[in-house]
C-alpha cells in the first residue's frame, strides 16, 4: 500500500528540533545583477525584487547574456525566470544549461506596460530540469524595438534532491537524512529512548507495514514503532517508494 504525504522530515527529541527539511527552505534565488554579465547592464528599479535588474537598454549591442554556476545540491529542479514582458517590442530570452539551450521564448504578451513594472513582470517556469552542482546557468537576451530583455532573477525550486544532508541539532544530537526517492535512514547518536519522532510533512509516497494510512493526515507524527526495523530508540528506516 502506497500513500502520499507531505515530506519535510522534522527530527525531534527531548533535546530539541534536529532538522526541518522542506522544498521551500531549499529553493535558491539568484538576482540577475549578481550574475556574470556580458553586455547586459544593471538598472535600478522599484519593481525588481532586490531593487535592481539587468537590461540591454544603452548596451553596446542588441544581445547579451548573464551566467552563473549552480551552487545547490545536484537534483531535479523547476527553474523560474523572473523577467519583464513590455508591450513596446518582442524581445527574446533563452535559458541554457552548460551551453545547451533548454528553453527560448518571445516576450510578446500584452500586459499594458512599456516599462519594467509590477504590471509587466512575468515568470517563465522550465520544469523538471536535472542540475548538477557547478553546472553553468546562462540567460541570453535579444532586443526588439523598445523591449530590452530585462531580467530580475532566476530561481531554482527542488523537486528531488540527490545526496546526503548532515543535520546538526543541540549539543551532540545529530541526525542524517538521505533523500534519493529510496529508503531513508535516520540516526540520532544521543537519543533519549522514546523521544525520537519523525514528522512527515512534505509529499512523498510512504509504504510502512502495519500503519493504517486511512487514519492519518499530513500532520500526523509517526512513532518509531511504525517504522520498519525501528526497534532501537533513535534509529529507524522509512521505505520510500
């Protein structure tokens, strides 16, 4: 029996919270003005998320690029580009991963504004992209008429993270979490018997023998006795399918 539950795994014992691991906490936003710019220029704007954006207005040519190295953990991400789609032209933007084009779009929405404003602000989501740490992320822009391919930021929203997360709590409390859509093992080296409780709160399918999922909701706290091979207080095994 497999059931979906929200999956940010919180590890608690009587010494305090060991971890709170969620998609929202793992999201990575890079302001465009912090990227390595080629022909793009930085503009101040009240409409931008950090008060600045990049633009090809007054640039030396009709095209430019902004690049950065991805510093997050390798995994699958939805990539969101925050940009401005003005009504005075049909500029273009393109997203490249390690030099390979992933998405290209024309800025041709009629949003009623010919400037970088909250009205012309748009988001482009490129879903399900496999990213590795150190990969080069590039945004390329092309001018058309009065539209200068303005970009505010690029954001990475994880859907599946590879690798281990070392989780440090209070004092000598430690725990480990491996999120590979495979079995997850957790350990607390200084557990007080009976006080270690995993709180399942980010969506994952769970199949735990002896547990009646019909009686649970997303906020249910699972006792170690429900976890396969969880007979030793402070350690356990959650099979994820």
